[in-house]
């Protein structure tokens, strides 16, 4: 249990950092050189839940990277859809993908698939880097 809590916190903090960097880089598109990134407290447990994927990371050990990455991305998109739907019920969802033509119910963006492939592989490395 102690290891799971450590992994949970590690994934939450890493996810926050990734999101802050990702949203800050979006400032470049707007030519805003302040590069201000942002996130929400709600995102900590959402990113931290990547710790639940550790058994899958171990199960897929040795499989092709594209298979692993796509598997993680599908699970992450599913998690994003579930948590986003739940947060929307209470009007607390910190993201809204209405402006994307690739959104599903404003909660998931299919054009972010590659981002989630990379995030999944990053979390895999973060949690089992010594076991691969």
C-alpha cells in the first residue's frame, strides 16, 4: 500500500507538471511570451490514477511500444471521458473541448490521442523504469 501511495502521488505531481507545460506551450500559438501554464486541483487525482495502470504496464512488458502506447491511450481517454462526465454533472469540469472539431461531448479530444500515447509511455517509465 505504501508503494501505491508513493506512485499515486508521483503520477499526480508528474501529471500536473505535464499539464502546466502543455498549457504554457499553447501560449506560443497566441504569441504570449509569458508562457503561463495552468491546471486544476481536480487534475491531481485524475493524473494520479495512472498508478492504477502499473499492473498493466508490467503485463505488457516486452510488447511493441505502439501496442503499449495505444493501449494506455485508450484507457486514458476512457478515464478522461468518465471523470469529465462526472465533473460536468457538478459543473466542475476544468476542461471544455467545444472548439475542437474532434471532440466527443466536449469532454474528450480524439486529436490528443498521440499526447495520451506519450503520456502513457511516460507514466510507464515513471512507475516501472527499472523493471523493463
